[in-house]
C-alpha cells in the first residue's frame, strides 16, 4: 500500500520540520520574560536541594563558569535535547507501520505536533521522560541482554526523577515491559527484580517529597538568580514557594474543575486517543504474564497502566501536557510490542486499509482534519484550538517574512534585551 510504503519519507519530512520549528521557536521565545518553559528550567540548588532543580543547577553552573547568559545556555540545552528526542522518535518509528491505523496514531495531534502548536509547552521537562523511556524500550528489545534495561532503570530513572519527579506515575509502563521480558521467571523472583530495580527511584522520590525547599532557601535561590543573571524567579520557579505542601498541589484543579472542563477533556482524549485505542482493542498479547493472563486484549491493560497518571490531572491544571505525556507513553509502548513481535492483531484493522484503498479522497480529508485541524490548549480551562496546521505555518511565516507587519529582527527578544542594557 503506497500510504504505508511511503511512510518513512513523509515521516522524515515531518520530524525534520518539527526539529526546525522547535529550534526556531525556542530561539524566538527564550528571552521572553514570562516564558513558562524558562521559568521551569531556572529552578536550581542555590538555595538548597529542591525538586526539579537538577537541570537548572547544571545550566546555572555552566552559565556562571563561562560568563554566559543563563537563558542562552538553557536555549542550547533545550534545542539539543529536542533534537535528540526527535532523532530517537524517527529512529524508533521508521519502517514500523504495517497498516493505515498505526500511521494515523503516529500523527495524532496530541502527540508530536502538540508542543509546536502550543509553544508554551515546547521543551518542558517531560522531554527527558520521553527520551529516557525510548532508550529504555530500545534496551528492552529482543536482541539485548535482559539485565541491561534493569541496570538502566536503576541508574537513570532516579536522575530523571530529580529533573521531574511525577515521572513515578508513569513507572507502570516500564514495569509491564519488565514483566514481558522476564515472564519465564517465578512470580517471587520477578517481583524482587522489580523492587530492586526501582528502589533507587522510589528512594529518590521519597527524598524529594520530604525535602521541600524552605521559604528561606527559596529566597536565597531567587536572590542568586537576580544577582548573577538578573533573572526573576517567576511562575514554575515561584510556585515552589506557594505550593510547598502536598495539599496545595490539588487546590488549583479543584477551583477550576467544572462540567464543561470535564466534558471538553473527555472528548479531547477520546478523539486524540481513538486510533491508538482501536489498535489496543484489536490486539492480543502472545505471551501470558502473571496477573495479566486473564486479560483477553490490551485495551483493559492500557487503562490499568494509565490509571496512576490520573494523579497528574488531579494535582495540576496543565491538562494539555498530561494528555500529551500519557499518549506519548501509550503509543511508544504499543509500537514496542509491535517491534518485538509480542502482538497478534485482529483482521478488523483491515477495515481502515480498505477504506483508504476505496475512498482515498475522503480518507485524506478526514486524516488532515484529524491530524492538523485541532489541538488541546495547555491549561484545563483553555478551549480547543482549531486550524492547527494552518496556524503553525502562518505564525512561522509571519515571524520570518514580516506578514501582518511583524518584523522578526525588530521584535526579536535578543535585540530588545541588548538594547535595554546598552542604552
């Protein structure tokens, strides 16, 4: 089928375009004073240990040592990390699709295109989760020694927790892969392996939640940012002080939750996840593993694996990000199962191939609307955005070619930054 055969070519163009757009937008916004991404990356250890401070501390030290702008160092880190992520994505997914529906699942607007559509979330710290999980899946392949992935989890997952501790709510995805890999072990032996493998991450998580930054430490960190780089500790950085207790994490969601928000996100997840859920529903695991051996298909299994992530939706209002994170882990897991020949797929999936073959024009209209016609906003209170593909092209062109009277260099934050201090 031509649509499937040409996947690599078009997916390369898609991922390459995302890389270019990501670096362009990161450059455009990295000196904007109220950028959400920067506010998260400037968190550091200058006032003592704090959650999510590892990367900010590294950037702080590098910028200080080489006498560079902190925001410029963060921009370089973000661009490099995003390039690595998209390179891993392309490497992992190329040559993979065997039917039309897998391609549609890859192009879901809540997956790769979302951070470009909503640049507020571009290169947020969950990017480290995605990279870490993809590398784990690569190390869990059939041709890799089984213990490699266990050693990797023990050594690397705690570091990712120091970058973004809610990573622990996605651990069930890695646990399921371990259960598959070590299905021939006894139940007691596999449970012991899982406990020892994740012990370092759990210990790190416990240390994080019981060693929150004090108000005095927060003031020292804020003063350090101001004295060294002229940076204000705002938004995510500032919230470390106001949301220091576990209870305070849930207050914002309770205030903003409504029937409208619930219905909106129900349909966002239903439509965005739909191709992937159909794939899960029409797939069966070849190998029976312990307490999952009573599950006939993978649909119930993925719901079980996703259930701990409901804590994310309960604890913070960035529901658009949580949708993107949960979908990314879900789709990567499914393709891991395909790549390693763990699945039987139902002939029902041929319906979508036949639909493509018989009604190509209608298929492409539906595909374009689904993949490029909408996306979720970042905050739970935000309405659904429309015309995503068009807006990305228009806004990018507007910045480059001065459409709508916007001058790229005149309005460039770097120029404004230098003019402010030169004058």
